[in-house]
C-alpha cells in the first residue's frame, strides 16, 4: 500500500502552511534529528513528509543545501523481512534503517531500486496513515487551536465561562482530587524528569506547550498540553527553583 511521500523543501513552516491551506491536510507531527528535520502532514490515508536535511550524506543527494523536490516514497507492508527478500531478489539494494525499533510508527527500512531511486517500506506505517499512532512530539503548528480549546470550560461546565488563571488553578485542584495520576503520554519525559525554568521554557517552545504564567502550584509548573484531542489539556511538569 502506497502510504508515504517525502519532499525536500526550502522552508518547513511555509510549505506546511501551503499544503494545509490549499488541500486541508492536517499537521500530525514533526521531528528534529541530527541529520535533519521533518514536518508530517496527512489526509487521513497518506503521509506527506516535508523534509530539510543538514548534509549531503543524510539526504543521499549532492548539494543537499540547494536541493528541493521529490525525495522518496514509501509502502506499508505486512512483513518487512519477506518484502526485503523480494526487493533484493529483483535487483533492489538495502540502503539503511531509519529508527531503532521496527515496531514503532515512522520506522523505515530504506532501499534503492535498480535505477537508484530511494523508497521505504514500513510495517507500522507513518504518522497520519491508518494504524500510524503518534509517539512523536505534537506539532506546535496546532498550538493556537489547542490553546483555544484549553481556554474553554471542560465538559460538564458552562461553555461560556472563560478560564482565567484562577479558574485554571481551580480546575487543577479538581483534577488532583479526581485523578491524581494523569497526564498526556507525549509528555511522559517531562513528567518523569525535573527541569529548571529555562529548560521548561525551551521544552515548551520546542513542543508547542504554553506555560500558565509560570504559575507554580501544588509544587508543579503547569503547562497547557498542545494536543487538542485531550480535553484536560494540562500536563504537569516537575519544577525546581
């Protein structure tokens, strides 16, 4: 099943905005790795990866700094080993694995066809493809809608009541009483570790989180979670002075 197209672009933000506005694609995630960055869009079936590489070796093309255009495509398959054998038996060659766990979404096994064209196979699929469940940081491009969602009264309350700082703190009190062990799974790393204020600000900038005026409450710094599917939209971060 053809489920993935990757193109190299000049500006990730501008390209993401173009495809979202023109074709209504949804931004489903992004990654920033040593060899480059990517923003992932989807129509619900196919993943469109917008890429920006940092070196020729990573891109697999000469003069990667000036290269723009179609880069590779990917197929979702039922059995990686079986398809690899079929590829190699028909003249394709293994390129490299992207990712260290083939059971996770976005894991790719890269090959070149007999003409040297790069393509991927994946058993788990990509972000935004059927079965491709995100374990990657949520996209900051969704943070405005997430913020607006977070500023609405959670289900069961008055939908017209704006969440002031005080009402947010009251909501935090309520959550602590009702479900003391909560939090968005994408923020596990933040919840399980201790950060100083500068680190929290950096993580929020990278992940699209919005600090609540650096309010320290219940010994925690609270951050609005950027995933609009979570109605609580508040993740706690262990905070130290």
